């Protein structure tokens, strides 16, 4: 994938992993040609990748990359946005917990019946 294609690539796609097959996997099963993008985007040293795994821990470039990666804060932006949204709207719509729970059930049922907002979906009302 070249840089132009990468700009339009949906990086939000979630990886799926078959947990039953995980114990038999090794590092090389997870590294793909685009894996180097991480090192480039974060300006991480990557010379240690060219040597045997057993000597990585003694290398300064490995230690620097490891420290930088371990200092990253992992967040789930979508979940945080969803929580903030429901907190904001629940306070605006009702102060009654029973009404709020009923409202959430109605929204859930609506989403089940109408999974998207396409005209065809909305006109095929049961």
C-alpha cells in the first residue's frame, strides 16, 4: 500500500483474533509489511528488528522504542464518546431513572428494527 492509498485506508477497522489459535502463534504471525508504518509514524528506532530476538533487551534502540510504546495511554474513544453522549442526553431528557431505562429500551428496540437509515429499510416498516 503506498502513501496515497494509506491516506484513504480505514484505520479504525478492528482486528479479529481467533483466541483458540493464539497459543500456537509467534511474533512473525502478527507482523505484516505495513507493521513498519507504526515505527515510521511514531519515529521509533527499528534497527533491533534486524538482529536476533535474544539480544533485543541489551540494545538501546529497543529500550527506547519499548519505553515510548509503554508510555502510551490506551483509550477507547468510541466508548468514551458513547458514555458522554448518553450522560448528556439522559440529563436533558428525564431525571427519572425508570423513564430513562424505558427510553433506553425503546432506543434499543428501534435500532434492532431499523439497523440503518436507508430509505428501503425505513419504508419496509413491519
